[in-house]
C-alpha cells in the first residue's frame, strides 16, 4: 500500500494535467480496491475524473489550472499523510471533507 501512496504523491507533484489526472484516477481505483477504507480513494478518483473530463472538453487557461492546483494539492497531500500514519477514520474523514471543500471552491 505505501508504495502506491508514494506513487500517488509523486504523480500529484507532476501536476494536474489531463493525462495525469486520468492516471491518478486509475491509481486511486487500485488503491480503493486494496484498502479496507476505500472512501478517500473513491472520492479522489471521482474528482480526478471530473476534472479530466471538464478540461479535456475545452482549451484550458493556464491561470485556471494553476488555481485548481493551488487549492487542491495541500488537501490531497494531507489525506495521503493521514492515511500513511494510520490515523483514525474520523481524522481521515475530516481530511476528506477538507478536500471536497477545496474541490467545490476550485471548480465552480
């Protein structure tokens, strides 16, 4: 599991561009299948797929991509860190809520 979490972290650092978003979604599906608590990975997968679909359908202004990245990377990193340290379900749920709030703000 930790190898896949490290891979997720590395892929996030590569950036949020369409091809990478699809790969992130695929990796999150694998993580969800391997984890006894799949909800965080399922939510991340759905968000990555929604962003990729939205951005794949139109020319993407660089400012928009940078804004989304600036709002979403920290909450994503926080979720990964919380899972890695074996935090409680409540803590993971709190980080997941932070991520969803960031997503709702970043993508009107």
